[in-house]
C-alpha cells in the first residue's frame, strides 16, 4: 500500500496544484515512485492521455513532475463549465452529459466507488500518492455530498496539509476559520499548515506563525515565497494582469489572443510567450485589438456562446477588418476554428437550440456539431506555405468542419492532415484549413512543436521586414524546458518547507 498525503486549501487559487506538483517532483527526486490524484476537478484547461481520455491539465502537469505518463486514474471526474450553473461531466475520461449544479450534486454519491477504484490502481503501483483537494473543505453547504476534500481524506485515511495564500491578505483568519468550520475528526486529519505566496521579511511574519501554532495546535511546516520566475501551467483561468497586459520584454511581433468567456486550453500559447521578441497579450472585454501581427481565437468550451460574445462586444468586426486588409494573420484553434467558418450547424442541440448560427465568415466552410466527442493525441502533416512538416498535438472537440469552396485561387484548402490518432494510423484531411491569411485547426499544442513555432514566427518576421532567426544563439529559443522548471519549483519548495516533518506526516 502506498503512503499518501493530501493538500487542501483555504480556498480556490491558493496554490494547491503547484504544491502538489512540487511534492511530486521532490518525492521523485528522493527515489520514490509517485503519482498525483484529484478525485474531482473543475477546469476548462484539460489534457488528453495517450489512450484518448480527458483529464484536468493540472493532474497531467503533476504527473510529468513525478516523471509519470498521465492517466485517467489521476483525475476520475472532470467538470468543464458550460454555463454559470451547469457543466459537462467527464467520468473516466469520457463525457456522460451536461448537468446542472443541482443534478451533479445529486449524482456525486454515485461516484465514490469509481473514485475508490481509480485510487486503488495508483495505490498498487506507487510508493506515494499526493492527493489534491478542491476549493475549501469548509464549504458547509457541500459537506453532505463532498467527494473531493475531507470525505476523500477520511475514505483514503490521508493526512492533510492545509495551504493558505498570504498574498491575498487575511491568511490568519482564513486558516483559523477553515479549521473552526471542520468537524472534530476532520480537524484531526490536518497535520500541518503551509503558508504560500509570501513576500517580505520572514522575521516580521514569525510572531504570526507562532500565534498560529499556539492557536491551532498544528505546526507551520513552511512558508513558500511568491515567485514569478518559474513557469507553471495554469489550470482554471488567466490572471487579469496576464490577459490584459502585454509582455514588456519586446514588441517586435505583436500577438493578441481574444480572451473568450469560456476560453479553454490557453496553455497552447505558453511557448509563444517564452519567445524573447514576442509580445503576447490577452484581449478582454473593453480592450481594443491594437495593430497586431497575429490575432488568435483560442479554444472554447461553448463555441456558439463565445461567438455571440465576439459579435456583441465588437470583436467580430475588428477581427474581420484585420483579416480582410491582409496585414494580419488570423488563427483559430478548435472552437476558434469553428467560429471562423461561414456557418455553425447544431442539428441535435449539442450547444444551442438555434439550429444554425452565422460564423465570422472568414473561412468558406461549415461546422456541424455532433454528440460524439473526439479526444486524441495526434500526429499530423502541415501543408502551409511557411512550413511543410510533421507536428504532434491533441484534439478535444465535438463536431466536424466541411469546406464549401474547395481549392482554386483564393479558395480554402486543407492545411493539417492527421496521420495518427491515439496511436492508430489514419489519413484525415480535416485537421484544419487555410484560406489566404486565415488559418484554422482542431489541433492543440501547435506551438509546442519547435520547428512549427519557429517557422511561424519567421514567417511573421519576414512579413514585417525583420531578420529571421535560425538558432537559439540568435534569440529563437526552443520550447520551454519543463523538466528544468519542475526542478526549480521543487528546489524552491524544498528549501522553504520542513521536509522531515512532511515525511513524518507521511508515516
């Protein structure tokens, strides 16, 4: 039986996912076989496993930190919000339908056997399992049907480290209040307190730590400094600063990503942001698109709803204007690709009761929604003027896109031919399209392919009359070295946490 430890937080966004990833790498460095586990995750940023199953990207990030291949057992239930009160429910990597909050609340008790089975597999195959909670364990209205916080800690007999975010302010009240709202047996499971995102002089904080230990009768096992020099893959949403402010390192290539209300898989752009001469900005409501070289419409969990947002906010008009003047590349990925079409047809009411919706009209094509969801890791051949080669990525979408003006001068043509899905050979021209300066694709992870990313940016440089780059020494860095980032994260946490106490808690 594997040892297990659980990381819970005083609320969402306090850093649970990052702490779990750090512990996964630390335990792995110390010679243990480690796996992450989160029974239920709510996120629009997901990952497709090798066998074509969908899990939360945070658990994939944590798996890679543990030097493990992500598997569906690491995240048995994934919720992808579709509205303010509903979500697509994904169980064992496959969608079982959309549920309202009340419907899912009633469904949750049925999921405990599934959660137990998935954890049992990780338990058999590893020395340590690091478990992540969700939100706060002190949500008293959710306690009866909890399947992600204290009920899981009790079910799996897992000691808990409680994390509080000091950067938000009020961390002492947050920690004390959380423990006060727990039941006595739940409070007993909390074996240590961890302060996260600290800025300042630790000596000034020390009296507060002593107060916490005295008041809670729990040890403070560490204070993790705030950092912005370690790259992590964000899970749920982008910070306001990140999506509204341009990267100040350089403004030679201007890329603007439209921040959709239901944006998904925004990690598609991490590698672009790492380029030293790229200014990448997320354009939110109220921001104007400002003379970009590239406009990207990203993936969306609710394509039609986000298409309506583009029209109502005026972004549709701006995107069409930039596309038609020829000076800007417009790229749509997944849901963004569907929005570029003339028409989106939804005969079975997958997303809308409208039946047919006019798209942006930048690609002579139509998209037809289907209930079946494609989730695959893929290999594809790119057939674009600036790049003809092979890429790897993944697809997560419902529906197919069909060209209505095939070939000829100025006509639409296939730009991405999928040659492998989830390890099986295929030949599918439906991976994406190009028409003039407008490109669409269903393939996520395009820019993680160094050759494609460098060719794409050199194409933009050439259009702007800039010198093209050929090597790292000339400033064109390779994709992010995630292994180095995991090690940096592990080093930061290890040097600011009492690992002897952590191992004591594990025992």
